[in-house]
């Protein structure tokens, strides 16, 4: 941890400066506490008023008093706060109907925050609900809340980091029974993937963070993992206040970085404008997890939609105010993602990405207003919406006994890889065609384990307790975790190489009675033919596999059999984690192989660029089985149509919901296999395919994606 810099000057000047800062800090605290006390007095008076509160409060009962506590006035906090209040007012908890919203803001001062939390939690009469925004704000209220006042938190990056485990509340949990909320761990992986799609040459990324903030620590740990997968060096520095952040950023920039990352850290966010300006002067592009920083000049801004996060926090508050005990609300990571681009902030060697532009909500470029498109964000986690619907149904007095419950389809993802995104897109596109419209005729719940087995098991346990109508695990690890825990619900798997190899049956027809699904085993027979056509003199090719992944071992063995038929030996090395890929790939390419024929699995899928680098150094091409591999630099791929796999899974779900028994539905395969080619890399490695073979091929490059 870096030493604090000594203040400029010495002796009397230093003493006076310190005293002045201490006095200013004390005066700010006294002023905010006085303001808080005044608000509390006004809140007491408003609480004495009778009337009808919205959201289901009984007529004649006092309108609820709600305290909202935030750490500072940064845009994300204000936007989240406003979203929460908007949701509550829309639910009937409005100022016009007597609800009191008392707003408290520590303006970045931790001492003041602790004093505010103590005032709020000791108010008389007590508040009906406290909404705490940010990690430190939530911690302060939890420490001060000795009465057990219902508390709903939001804008907290990592609830486990402050003692709130993900999943449902259980006896003995470190999560207090009076606390509910959601995690907002920023999507570092998709941000860095987006950066790599525009700037494949980035090798060194810098960041500044405060070790005293659990949310910052959670973000930087995720960033380290992602950078290791991509072969990027992450240069870190620490800053515990806004001034230290700016100075630390100067130090990082001076170390020769290619890009600067602004992560989820309160002080770094507050210092964003001067940091971005320093980077601009140094010619260093900036990427952030905060969409609105595009307006400041940051190039790629992939992160939480803070208004949507506030709305979802308000939905949980609505649930608690309506009588639901906070402990009955599962704690989940829920991050509606938004993308804003600023092409003026791109580096000179950065390329525009058509795929990113297609998904961006706002694009800045040159003078004038930015280009905008509207993206509807989910209102809350599906588990919260389900609880809200159940409570409304339970309290309804319509007497309509013929009302039917919407079926719940629970999706479980082990890792939101490019393959998953395509499969999920096909799944969600197909459902409405089958009469299954999310929010109208069914409810679709998606939970992602972010490549963590512990989280995956927690998700499966929570899903089992919720008893959805159908469970849809994506990938082999998700299927294996599901079948270990869930035997009384229909399971329709997707994105699984082989249901039999995963342990779901002894054959495609003879399987667990509650399980069916769509398999994606690679077309290794076709790949073996293409290897022989493209590399007629090849005798040895290589691959990296994950010994701990059943699907990976299955794919490696199947490929070896088909290559052997073509007179080609498969050389392989194991790498269970993305961080092990560089050593494994280097080990394979030094064994006299004429190409890498990389199988599809979760480990290589997240770090494919590392394998391409090793092959490039050895001067050999990479052949693969997924579109994502092409975006990472593969020469060609024999790929299943993953959207088609998703559509097939959706059709199987519809059959199950109509009453067909899973035991009688065989494991299925998609019909289509595609040949994807990168002409530039084919020319580089002198890879030539017959004209007939090339007729149906699709062109893909690293920067532009697919072209017809």
C-alpha cells in the first residue's frame, strides 16, 4: 500500500493548514447534522399526519416515513436515488398522498455519514424504512441500526464483501433479517472485451482504487482476473481521496500505459473529470464502468444503468413497505447494462466496432448532439417481480378464482461468454413465437454465476427453493450443478456438448426422467476433413483443454478420434483456469504442431486471445469451433449456430410447459453447422480451401464481426 504524501511545507504553515482542514471538516459535519436534525423534526411532524398511504397501506394508517442515505452527490448516487423514489411514487407511495422522503447526504465525508446514520436510526418515532445507497452508506446504516428498522440497500458492488451473502436468507446468515437489496458488481469482462475488439494491441491498462472501499476491492479483483485471461498487464495505484486519486493517476500514466480504467470506487468517480483530462493530454484512452462518463471524453463506457438500478432498489422498497419481510427477498447481483461510446476519446490505433455501435445507447462524435437509441431496462430482478406479483395476487379482492399463474422459466448461466450470449439471444427471440411472452404469459428469470462454482451452487440452491416450472441451465457445469440438486422440476439444458457425458443419462433416449435439452457437440468429423483440405501436409496439430471440465475432455477426445482417422495426431495440454492458458498454449506450439485446432470449453472461451498469441509467435494458424474464437483471431471455425441452439431449447421448454414429459423427449442437436473464415489470416498462413467448400462460408474478422 503506498505511503501517504506529506503535505507541502513544514513547521507552522503545516500546523495551520492542518488545523484549517480539521475546522472545515468539523463545520461541515455540524452543518449536515443540524440539517439532518431539522429534517428529522419535520419528518416527525409529517409522521403525525393521518391519511391513506399508497402501495397497499391500510386506509387511516399513518403514511410511511422513508429515510434515504447516500454518501455523496456524484451523478450515479443522485440518479439511483431519483430512480428509487420514482418507483415508489409510481407504486402509490407519493408525497402527495402523505409519504415522507427525508434525504441525507454526507457529501463524501465518512465521519458525517456515520453521524447521519446514527441520527436516522435513533429518530423518534422511528422511520418505516431506510434506503441506503453505496457500500459505505449501507455499512454505516447497518452498524447504527440497532432497532432493526427495515433497510433496503442499492448501488452496492459486492454484498458478500460487507457480509451479505448472495441467495436467499438462511438461519445463521451474516445478513441481518431486516436487510434486503441487490448487488451491482460492474461488468469488467464485457468492458475489457469491448476494448479489445477496438484495440487488440492494448497490453498495459492502469487504474487507481481505494483499498478501504470493499466495492473498489471487488471491482479490481474482477479486473485482475479479466486482464489475466486477456494477457493484459494491470498497473494499479491507490488513492484514498480525490486529490490522491489525481496524483496517483499521473503516476500510472507515467508508467507507459495503453489505456486507463475508471472502476467502481467513490473517490475515483468523483475525480473522473480531472483524471480523464490528464489522460487526454497524455494521449491515453479511457474506459469506464459508468455510461455517463462518455460525455466527459471517456472512449468506451460499459456499466450499470444507475437509473434502472435505482428503480430496482425502489421495487424492493415497495415490496418491504407492502409487508414482505426483508429476509424473504433473495439477494442477487442484478446489473442492467448500458453502453455509451465517445469516438473522440478513441486512441489513434483504435478501430470502431460495428457491433458495439449497434448496441450503444449513446454515441458522441465531434460537435453536436450525440446519437441516441432507447433501450428498455428491466424494472427489478425477476425474483423481486415474482414476489410483488404474488403479494398483489394474495391481497387482491376480486374474487376471480379462474385467474391462472404465469409459468416461471428459470435460466442459469455459468459464464456469459460470447457463445452464451448468442444462444440466449436465440432462446429469448424464439419464446414469443411460441406464445411465451416474458412478463405477459410467462416470467423468465436469469441468474449468472460469473464463472464461479461457489456462486453457481448458491444459484442452483436458490432456484430449487423457488420451485420454477422449468429450469434451463446453460453449459455443462450449470447442468451438472442443477441435476445434483434438482430432481423434482423439469430441466431443459442448453449449450451442453453432451448430456450423456455430463451425467444426465446413459444415452440420448435413456436419461434422467426430469431432464432433456439441446446439445452442441462440435462437428469434429467436418473439422478433421477441413484440416486435411487446408493443411494437406499436417501430421500433428495441438489443442488446450480443461481436465476439470467434462465437456472439455469430451470434446478433446472426440476430436482426437476423428483426426486419427485422417492420419493426424492431436497434441494437448491441460489448463483448468484462464490464467493457466499461456503456459499450456506455449507448451503445445513448441511440439512441432502445424496448427492449433482449439476445442470449445469455458476456460479457452474466456481467454482465446492468449492461444492465438502463442500460435502467432509460432507462425501457425488457429482453427476453432465458435464465432467468439474468430473475433479473438482464429483463422477459420467450424461452428454450430448457437442462436439455433437457443431456439431449439426454447421449443423444448414450450413442449414441457404444454405437458409433454421430459423423460420421453430425447436429447437433441441443432441442424446447422457453419464455416467461418478470416481471409486475411488465411492468406497470412497460406491456408487454402477448395472452391466448393468456400461457397457457403461466412467471413469474420477480429474488428468487424460477421459479414455475409
